[in-house]
C-alpha cells in the first residue's frame, strides 16, 4: 500500500481547550551548576527495578553504569555526576513507594567515564542493544524502556514512525526547547530508528502553538542532503488537549485507531517522544547515555520560570532554588504538567529520567472546586478523547459495580483529565475512574 | 518547607466553568424575553415572575433543610426553574396558583428525586401541566397584548384560534408573533427574544444547537406535511421557548449527540401530532415531558462506542 503524508491532521474526538501558559517557550535553556549530590532511584522506568552494580565507597564517572537488571523490560541507570558512592539506601518516590537508591557525592569535576564512546552498530539487534545500553526510556512521561518499544514483534506490520512534539500540557516547554536547541541530535536519532526499523514514513507531529519548531524542522529538512529525509515530514496538529496522547496522536497523524487494549504497533505505528529521539541521537554520536534532562520549572509559585538542564537525580529543591526559589508559598508541587502530573508531598525528591517539568502552584492556582451534584451537562462525554462516559464510570466506580465498569470500557481510559477539567460541578471524575480501574484489575487477579 | 503541600489526583487545574455560571448564563439568556413580556403584558408579568422565582427558591431552601442536605440555592437552578415556570403561565393567573406551581416544580419534581441533575422530567413543564389540570380555566385565559394600559381584554391564543378553525387573516400577523405582540404565556410570545437568548447560550457553549434545530426543524417539516401554516406553527405557542430552553435542560435530555437528535425529533413529532390531531391546541409541554421519560432508554441505546472498539478501518477518510 502506498503511504501518503497527510497535509492536515485527521479528525479526533473530544479534547479540551486547556490554557497554554507556555511562558518559557522562547527562553533558552540553562545548565544547572553541578549539584553536590545526586540520588538515583533503582526504578526510573516501567518494569522491575534495577539492582546496583556499584558499592558504597566506589568512585564513579559520568556515564558509568551503576545499576542494571536482567529483566527484558528494564533500563540500566548511569552515574550522572562524577564522585563517590556515599550510600545505597531506601528513598520515598513521588508515588509514595520505597525504593533503593544510589547516592553519589560529587567530586566537583564532572569527569566523563572512558566507557563513553559511540556504539558500533551493524544490525538491528545491535541497534536495539545500543538503545538498551543507553538507558533510554520514554521521556514523554511514561518511562517505558525504549529498546522494548522499538523491538517490533514479527507479526506486526509497522510502517510509520511518529515523533511526538505535541506537548499539549500547560506550562511545559521542555520538548519545545529541545526541538529548537537539539535539532541535529533529534534527526540523528530519528534517522537511526527510521533506518534500522526500515520505515518509509516518519511524521513529526507538532502542535500549531509552536510555529518556531515547525519552521525550524522544515528548514532543517529542506536543507538536508540525506535522501531518506524525503520520507520525513512535519505535520501541524491542532492545539487541543490531549493531542500528545499516543492514541490521539496516531489518529491525528494517520487516521488509524489503535484497537482497544492494543498497542501502537497494532495500528502500524511506532511513537517516540522528541526528547527521547534527541537523547538517542546524542548517544549514537557520543556514546553518552541518558544522564541529564531538560526540565521546565514553572507555575504561579516560581520566581523566575525557565528550562533547566539538570543531571538526573538532582534534588528538586536545588533546581527550584536555582530558579530564584518560590515567590509564593507553594500549595501543590507537580512532577509533570497540571493535567496529568503527579502531585508530590515534598520538594525533597530526586529528578528521575521521565520527569519533564516541575510545576509549583500557589494557593490560588491550587484551589479546588468543592464537588457538587452532577448536572448531566455532558461535557465529560463530549470531551472524552476515548469516547467513554466519565459520569457513568464515576457513578459505577462509587457503587463498586465492576461488571458495569468493564462493560463501559473503563480500562480504555488514559486518565488524561479532560473530563475533570471540563466538569462544572467540580467532580473528581479521574480519581473515581482510577479507583474503578483498580477494582477491575483486582478482580482480574482473583 | 513548613507548610504542608496538597496532594490530590490529577488534573490539577479546572476550566473555570461552574454550575452557578451556567445557570447565570441561562438567566441572562432569558432576560430579553422577560423584558418583552413586561412590555407586552405589563407590570403584572414582573410580579408573576417574582412570585414563581421566590416560591421556587424558598421551596428549595426549605426542602433541603428538611431533608438535612446541603443548601443548594446558590447554584441558581431554582431561579431558572422559577423564571421558566413564569414564562409558561398566563399573565392573569392568580399569584397563589403561580406560587403553588413553583412549589410543585421544586419539591415534587426536583427535590423528591434527589435535587439538581436527578429529576427525570422538566420541573417547570411538569408544574405547568399540573396547574393546567388543576386550574384549566385560569391557565387558558389569555389577555390581549398591551391591554393592561386600559381595561384588560381576554382573547384566544393564536393556536387556540387555529384550533377553533380560524383562517389566517383572523390571526395576528406573523410580524406581531415574531416580536411577541400576541396573546399567550408570559415568555413564549416573542420568538425574536427567545432566539436571541438561544444564540447567546450556543455562543457561550451552554447548550448545543442540536436539540433546538432538530426540534424546530421536525415541527416545520411535519407542519408542512400536514398542510398547516408553517410560520404560524413555528412562531406561535411555546415551540421556541420549549425547543430552546426546556428541551435543552441537561438533567432531562440525552447526554450524547445521537441521543439528542432522537430526543428532539421525538419532541417535534409529538408536538405536531397533538397540535394537529389532539383536542388541545398546544402540545409542547406534553411532548417534552413524554420524551423526558424516554431519556434513560435513549441514553442506553445511544451509548458511545469506546475508542478502538469499532470495527477496524484502514486509513479512514477524513
């Protein structure tokens, strides 16, 4: 079948007009001065946690592997500063779980390990092994190990690579800045995936609120000498939340719908976040694994919002202090954006691989509407990108009707938050749906 | 950090829409029709509106107190019900009857079923029907427009005249019906004001235009098929008021687009059947209430298909 490039996005259902608040989109990223200490939790990915391969007292250099796992769905962790392993201890993560972490005290030199050298790749298995060795996980927030995602099962007919540059969450601009500042690395990564997976259609999906990114990508591609770049095209997407949700993005870019309970490969697509591509490109060029991350620090409680490139494992408080500290008492601190981010109990937590923003809300912005009765306005239903009925899901979750929840396809919900955002009665729809999903999962285990 | 942080489930921001703001928008949308009713029927119209609103709000307040539930008069939905009820009454109605109607709407129809969002029929319309059956004569005594300036003169409504077999030239002119200079309930006479209110609600995204358009469209087509005067059918009686403000009530209309189309077409069909074949001149209230009762069935028959559950199509057409 002939693959065509869409000139405008395909229609998708629902969505919400969330505020953009991309205050930091035009501000160049800054490097955080080397922190005195980093804390590297053993789980920074989806899958079983890693075990440390270093011991207390060891000297480590940047890019040196400090933890790994034998499990397939996993990603190794590397030292992000040079120094000494001062402790291996349990820390609390954003989700409240206890996890072993390797603590590295800096020697202030930021010395790079001699192990860091460009990988030699001659075949697809070698490419996937290199991706695994780079410690790359889905940097859009999911944290799914990249080499697992790129290993397409033999029975799936994948023909399209979609690069996610939608960045539909309010405040967050780290992908935007990455696209502007690391354009070359991005295309190095994209071309590698395109080449080794043998794909002939690459679509860079960019929301229309980032015209600078669209212009930069188009200019880069038009000036490119690579013949295969003819198969890479930029697609301007509608600036509508949740445009960057994988299933929504696939439909916008290809018109295909991922069947319920299936993966993008079932719709013939591989989706990668743009920052993931940039890190892959860096690794292929230099051999430097995933050791640093660009974070958007913003929100009504932050004094001078900016994008900061930080070593993974840096304490959040250190980064916030670097951004001038708080201008108002923070009431809520979010890892991620205000729509899907996780609210954390303290700013004394380390940055992990899949973090892309720290958003601090002041009292006023964190204010929550007191829930009142559902007025059946239907805004949750018309807004649901998965075409579900959130109000019914909520009622059935509260009533603990598991069979009804299943028949309403509760597991298809991706918790994007559109329903709760839209609800004029302030009902905690997503929260109820999460409980409902947990009930369905628990029943499945019985 | 001394202050404790709030930890909650995402999302952490809201659109800013609230029930109260939605109700306020509906009230604003009703203001033009209210002004016209005062011009056409005199200060007494204002008094009737005040009585029904007061009766509704008071009933809601007392009811919630007695039931030991949180007070909900702040959401302004009782004000909307009161105003809509007044719009469905003739100006000559006794204030006590109007107050009784408000009480029925709130206590019996709304609060006994659980309050806002839980009532299965439209409170104002059901109250009108109960008043109609309890006090048939006062409920169908119409006053000549602007006759409050001299002696109040009673007359028949345009649809009543039509039922009695009047010819078109015995009816008020279409222009008079469009601007509201005709006999009828307080808020139903001026199509212009109601349409303006409807446009406001659509622009503010409080209602979707689907229900009003399908309802009015169905009525127009049927009127044509039945050989009636389409313009008189559209501009007289409660069609505009019903289609724009009553059939679009959230609690008693289907939640999905497909359901709303079915619902609105049903309303249009029943309205025209009653107008043409029934012994009553007007059928808007009954048609909407009957369709209200069918909403749970329509809703379960038009449940949306979850993303990815539909049969697989490749490279779907745009």
